[in-house]
């Protein structure tokens, strides 16, 4: 079985809204990991903006460090949970970590193509 890291994020304004919460995202990531034969090692959570400054996102920073250390992908439920600006994606992939977006499936790149 392959290993992976999970990452969830909500905006403060979304916190507690049905279907958008950290718990719902974590459950979806666990289902995806199970269905695609990943052993989910750890899930990192974030409450805040999906802005560009990685250093202002401790959950993402920790997920990136752990994924890099274990040489495994990070699974998110939807691309916008990782970042809201597609132009930010190259700076994330430059970190040498693979991202899997559960809504796109395991064989689709981060842009969704």
C-alpha cells in the first residue's frame, strides 16, 4: 500500500457550514485514500485564507514538509481547498511534492486536465 498525507482547509466564513467543514473534507480524503489503496499517514488542517504566502499557512507548510520527508503525495478534496488562485499552483509543485485532488481522480494533474 502507498502512503499519503491529507490536507484540509476552510475559510473562517465557511467554518461549520455543512459539507465544507474540516470533518467532511477529512472523511472524503479518507474514503478516496481507501478506494485508491493509500495509507493515510496524517492529515493537516488549516482555518484561513488560501492566499499565496505559504509561510502564512502553517498547516500547508507542515503538510509539505511531511510529504517531502516521506516522499509521498498530498491529497485534497478539491483544488480550491489547496489554493484559490491557479497561478499559485506552480509554486506548490516546485516544492517537489505531488498533489492529488480527489474530485479529479488519481490520474489527473493539479489543474484538472
